[in-house]
C-alpha cells in the first residue's frame, strides 16, 4: 500500500571560523588537553564571532542544504528551527531564516526548543506535517550559539560546548509502505520533567529577565544517558520492525564519546558504524546531529539506501530517536 514518506533531499552545515582548542582553554582554566580528551573525546570547539548570531549560522547551513536539494526556496512550505539560543525572545529565529533565504511568504516558520534533542524533535514534527499534508517540503535546522550562555569560569561545562548549525531539506514522496522505502521510517520523542534541574540554564525572561548560564550535574546526566538513549532506540526499532544489526550508520548526538560508545555497545552496534564529529566541534546541542549527518554524506559514508539511526538526549530531560532510509 502506497504511503507518504519524508525523504531527505539535501543536507548542509556551518561552523564559525574561530576555533578554541583545549590547550587554549587550559591557559585560563584548571584543566588540560589530556583531561578533556580522555573524559569527553573533545579536542576543540568553534565559537561564533561578535555580531554573528544563531540565525547567521542557520542561514549558512540552510543555504548549503537548499542548493544540494535542488529545491527552490519558494517551494519550501515550513521552516522548523531547533535551538535553545534564539537571536531574541521573539519573533522566532526561524522567521529570520525564512526571510533571508527568500522562502515563500506565508510558509510556516517557527522555533522548537528541546535542547540537545531538538533536531530529533524537529524532524519528527516536520515528518508529521509532511505525511498529514498539506505541506510538501520542509527545511529543518539545528543551530546554536551556546558560547553565549556558558560560564567561561566553570571548567565542568564550558569545555563541553561549541557553536554551529546543520540543516536538512525534506520532501513528501509516495513510497511502497515497507522498510525499504526511502525517508523517515520511525521517530520517538520523550520527556521527563522531574530531571529538569540536572541540566538547565539559570535564567530566562520570566524568572530573571536575563539569558542566564548553563548549569549541569554531569554525573547525573551521564548516569541517565545510556539507559534512556538505548531504551528509546530499542522502542524505535521495535516500532519499525527492524533490528540493530541492520543499521548502516549510527549518527548520535555528539555530547560525550563515552556515552556514544556505551550506547553502541549496549545495542551491539560496532564502533566503526558510529559517525563521530564531537572531537572537532564539541557539543553543539541541536546542531550536532545534522553536523554529523553532513560529515557522513560529504565523506561518502552515508549513501542512498543506507539505514541511518539518529538519537539524542538533552535538558528536560528530553530524549528521542529517528530511523531514516537515506
């Protein structure tokens, strides 16, 4: 029976020019390159320039994705930006991206906030809109300037994050209704607000009238991460009727190499099937999955027909997974 699937037509990415290495951080913090690399796998992070905003990063990544998709901006029906660091409280930063790209007037454009799980949540939302109609094409973006909400005196958090953006263009296409279809096959989204004080920002318009700084109980986040991530992946596989050994590429949220490897081991996914990019750009929150996707496509690892597994976990706690046939 024919069904509508959300097929990936193009992917793009952008990283700011400025790079801060572990060695540079160790000059002003009580840390070292060895300490950071051993515990996280991170070597460096990109930081947005003064006057360079989340919208600028998202626009650059989106332009690349649009060109690669071969779809004209006037044919995009909805723009969804996953971000925790919008340009301003309102309007939505997605509206700026829409305007700067020349996407049709009247197309829906909105921000979605699920922290590091944001891109998975945005994909799931776009997929629902495309499959239910009347939307035909969607631009899904993950863009962050986390450097703006970091306490650069707190070595437990500031070494972990960076700035960047990634984007994909999705198109609703008729498929056969089997797991061999191209497009998004299955998605899962989860939240448990009881853990909201384990990873949060200590400010906001309603509470402090400031943007605040990121705070994290790293031990607690790590303790929950592998269990919650592997659990939602297993649920996604069961829902789709697929098995872990059928996955061609595992593209996880790029938070911590130990979490990535622990999750893969629990699911029986070989290390060589994981696309890891956090060593080059650290944790870019909602941007990390599309940045890794872009890398996998650019270097030729991800090819048409491959089964790609995405997963993420972020503050809230939020967590989710998606299965895509490329």
